[in-house]
């Protein structure tokens, strides 16, 4: 049972589950003030609700609730080899939020987590503390918006702003905030910084329309990026994941053309390209949850427990994308995931 | 159910009450008939609804749910509904108030259970304490939730083996202020009865709004795939690859029958006599879906 009549559902965040230990945390108080109508349920530990057995991710996705919790160690993780490190050695990521308000059919979160409810960890200071420790020995490259879209939540969370403020004091820290949002209001509140990169994922029209449910259109994202560039933010463009679809060359050709028609290539920090890839275990769960999705039912190749497109197709897609982007950007600013 | 194979396993809503007097108004409302095939529990049903009286207590509740769900395994659009009376720790709550429980605390073990709160509903909401022994009013300060009963956690524990958390609903009607020994069964029936129209209207609407996703392959397509797999003597791994390619092709293009037929018609493919021929034929088959 995967689809439900919309008028039967509670609105998003109708219920907010709050760990007893963080009820009075200032970030909790702030979040709760934004949802005065939500029913609050006090819990002992977020995993009591987030890790329940037999939850239905797609059903929960249709009426997501919020869980407010305390992050326990580890606060910062080593970056996954499936993610692009943009030439940075000390590649880490931190989760202040788990799960996303958008609903991309290919999103690995559906295979990674047992629940679609959104967990917000309010004790950012503990995470900052750990980053500070890491910075004592080496520069750090830190991705803060992998298991969520932090900018899309900025309206009620304000965590992007807090990361910007934190990064200001640590020149050896480079923060990447990945997003598909077009949240101009939130951008207004952020001050551009050399060491914070706003990384926009861009998809062709077809992929957006068919598979990136609830996300702003490519054009809306481009408008937002344009404003961000004008304000002086560091901007990264991520053509990642590139998805194999019918007429993919035309679709992605049009996308690249549009992107560089709208945006001044010279102001863009760098670009990444990467074909769809995912740990085998995650995809198995995703297929079980969403058996009618074409995109995740592609007959991928499994190598070292990771599914991706067959090597010849992967190579063709990468070199096609590279060929297009090279027309606008110098090669050293283009990072291809292989 | 002493080994009786149920004729119709297509129930949609499974209702569990602890007491017959809780079940009575529901039986009457839906015109349920006693199912005499069950000797351990009282079971009542019609085409869409099946109700079991568990008898009071957490363990009885769990056994009752397991019994019925084992006999009639629910499908992903079926619902579990636990209806019963409960005590309230606050005398300001009028008797007859209907609650949907968003949290169940099992007093005996200290474990919490959480049904999903995905669906809109017209009731009050609260957590509930389930305890093997009745909680008395003088201990009301010790219970961490507003309501108390003796079954909800047992229903959840057993229910979660068969249902997902969004399919289970715990509806409790306040009957007393933790003096359950003083309640007359006719009052219990009345309290439940007066709320049954609203509860059933809600749960029926919910059930009607749920749709099962249909299988990707039609029976004919399943037959074709099985036939090709047999004729080519495909290994299990090859069969899985074929099914995955066919599934993707169907979801993208709507149909793959023509591809399979055209492949079968190719004279040089069948029969396959050895591993080498099978490999070659399989590669040729997979190209049909490229
Ligand atoms: S925006 Fe990113 S994190 Fe959010 S659903 Fe889409 S892929 Fe997942």
C-alpha cells in the first residue's frame, strides 16, 4: 500500500516528537514556536520512534513528522567513497538533520533509513566542538547537507545560518552545503563567505518533472543561483546524479546550455559530474518500497556492493557531460566521479 | 482455528476488543455473525470486518491478535483497530471522550510503542499506559500518561508482526477515573455504542482511501518470463537479471511482450543444449531490453 488519499492525511509535522532531554534546548523552543498547532509527544530517545520495525517509508513520506533529538557521538563522519571529495583529503560530513522534505525517487535516504520522518539534532554546539577538534591538526572539508536539504529547511530551522557563522572563525574549514532549494528568503539572511560553498544539484527538465517530487524546477534553482552569485556566494554546480533516461543526450544538452546561458560561468567555483550510484542494500529496499519506479528499477551493474550504470554507459554519460561543460568551464574546475 | 483453511481471507478491518460488552455494539452496528470455527476466542465477522474478543490483559491481547492474524494474514491495505474503554487519570475529562493513542507505555517492561500518526482524525489524542494489573486511582500520580488500559501494548506487540505501524489504531473511550472494577457492562456497551458511528465512519473512510499498488508483471507476462527461463534453462541469477531488465523495460515503455515474442521466434536460439549456448542466448535475450 503506497498511495493514500491526500485528504485523509495529517499535514506535515502534525506531530513533533521531542526527546525529553532537549525539551528546553533553545533550538527546540525556536522550532516548536514555528509549529504551534502540532501535537507534541515526549519521547526518551529518537531511535525509539525513528528505528521502529516495519515502518513504511513511502507512506510516511506523504505525511512527515518531526523528531527533535540530541546527537550523540560520533558527531562528524568520514566522507563516503561514493561521494565526490573535490580533491580534499580530510573529507568529512556531519548530520544535523536526517531526511528531507523533498521526495526524489532516486534518493538513497529511502534505502538508508527505516523512517521518512525528519530528525533534527538540536545540539549543534557539540558538532561544532568536534569540528574544532579536527581543525586543530588539519584543514577540514565538511559536507553538512548530505542526508537532508538544509537550505530547504532554513525557514524554520536556521541551521545554515549557524554553520555560516561558525565557519567564519575557521579559515581552514571548508563547508559544502548541498541543496535543490530555491529559497531566496533564506539566502537573504546569509552572508557570503569564502569557505562556505553552496552546491546546487541541477537536473534536466525530464528528471525533475518525473522523479524529483516537490523540488523547485531547474529554472527556479537557476534563478536562485543567479541571485546567490550576484550576492557573492561561492557556488558549485552538481550534475550529480546524471540519470539515464530516454533521449538523455538531448535532455542534458539542453540543461547545460540553459545553465550557462543563465549563469556567468566565470563566477562559478567548480562543477561536479556523476552518474547515479548507490549501495546495493539501499537499492534493494528502495525497490521493495517503490516497485513501480522506473528510475530505480534500471538493471544496474553491481561492483563491490555498489550499483551503477554499466561501465560503457557510465563512460559515455561522463564524457558527454564533460564535453558539454568543458565549453564553458576550464577542465581543472570540473570534477567527475568515477 | 483448528486447521480450518479460511474460505475468504479478504478482510479489510480487524477489530480487537478486550470484553464482549465492548464488542457488542460493534457486532450490532455491522451485523457481524459469530464465526464458530474459532474455539479459543469469540470471533465475529462479515465480508469486510472481523472482530475478536481477546479477554482482558496484555498477554491475552497479544495471543488474540496473533491467533486471528495467523488465521487470516492481513494484506498491506488492511487495518487493525483496537477499541476499548480506558481509565483517565484526570477527572476533568468527561467519560465518553474518545482518544486515539499516539504512544503506548507498557508499565510492566517500561517499553514505549508508537503507532504512526499519519492520518487526520476527529478524536482527542493521548498516550496510554498498558498494565497487566488494573491501575487504581490512588496510583494515578505514578502513571506517566493520561490514560490507562490493560491491552494496548499487547495488541501492538503482536500486531506489529503482521501490520506496519501506520495500519494500527488504538481507540480508547474514557469510562472511569481508574476505578474500572466499578463499571457495569451495560455502561461499557453504551459508551462504546454511542461513539461507534463516528469511529466506524472514520476508519471506513481511511480504508477506502488506501490503494494497493498492483504488481508490475501481469499474469501473462509472468507466464512468458517463466517459459523463456525454462526454455533457456536460465540460472537463478540469470532469471533475476531478466526479470529486472523486463521490469525496467515495462516501467519505461509500457510493455515487453513484443520483445520476448520476437526473441522466442528467432530460430537460432532454441533449444539450448549446453552452458555455452545458454550464455549466448541469454546475452541475445538481454539485448532485446537494451
Ligand atoms: S533533495 Fe536530495 S536529500 Fe532531498 S530527497 Fe532529493 S535527493 Fe534526497
